[in-house]
């Protein structure tokens, strides 16, 4: 029997990686708390929950990597520096997923899942063209690319529902609903697969779209696929 995706458990303990100490609460709507006394973090401004008054927050100039639309406002990226602690939260029930990025690793993340990252992690946001799907009819999607090129760093994502991780061998594939994938290794190929409905009420007028991920690498899936906010 082919191995099923592995459930990533919720974590509620203090961890340290790359000079960053952090804590994740194991609740339905978890909170990420980060000590920024030794190293800074950056984050989408709307993710801030609370901070110590000693923590200084500055907003980065927009770089044109994000296009606002009628359903979403401009994503402003801010930096937080200590001494002190700062906390972040998502906007629904789910999980905070910590990813310890070793020097040289690169991953790609579905849009609007980025919660925070340590200063050693580089980020590039890119809009990709893609086929429309049955529910959203969009013309593309946004991917955030994160990597560490010199030192180790930590990336935190907010996922909806439970999170499963699947390791794929070279040439092995899995099909995932377009809004259910959370992140993947950059070594993996992601290709949309379009099946046109030929019968029923949508016959000839709608498509069923999945993303096909082909290894080698790791892909993560969230069990609650949120509506897409970017076009």
C-alpha cells in the first residue's frame, strides 16, 4: 500500500533555531510568540497580534511583488526588532507550521499562508499564470519563494485545518486541489491538470482543475482549502 501523507502535529512548546526562540500555542486558533531580542523577524502587517512596547516595528517599502484587488488589501511587510517579544495569529481555525530552513534549502509557499520569518530567510513573491477553475475563475495565482543562502533561518506559515506532509520520490506524483497545497520543495514540479465536465449541469461549461506535484521533494497539504484572495 502506498504510504499516506504524514500528519504534522500541533506544537505547544518553546523551540530555538537559528538564534530565534519561539512558542506555538496548541489551540484551534493558535498564536505564534517570538523572542526578537537576539534576531529580528519580518511579517505581513495584518498578522500582528501583540508586542512588548520595547519591540520596534518598521514597515518595508512596497516592492511591487503584490497586486491588491477588490477582495484583498495591500500586503505591507514589516520588520520587528527587540528587546522583547511579539505575537502573530492567523484569521481562522488552523495550525502554525514552523519550517526550519537549513542553509541552501528553498521552498515555495501558497499565497496568503505567510505568517512570519526570521531575518536570515529571503522572500520573493511572484504572480504565476494558470488556468481558471470551477469555483474561482481566476487567471493565475501567487507563490512566495523562501530560501536561506548563508545561514539557517525559520519560516512560519499559517495553515487551515490539519496539515499533512507527503514525501515524493523522483518521478512520483500526487494531485492536490489548487487551494489545498501549503508548501513544496522547489525541486518539485507543479503542473495544473484540467478536466472538462462533459455531462451534468456543467457539461461543456466548467473545468475541474488540480495541481499535479511530481517529486523528488516534500509537499504539504492543508485540510481546509480557504477561498482564493488573489487573482
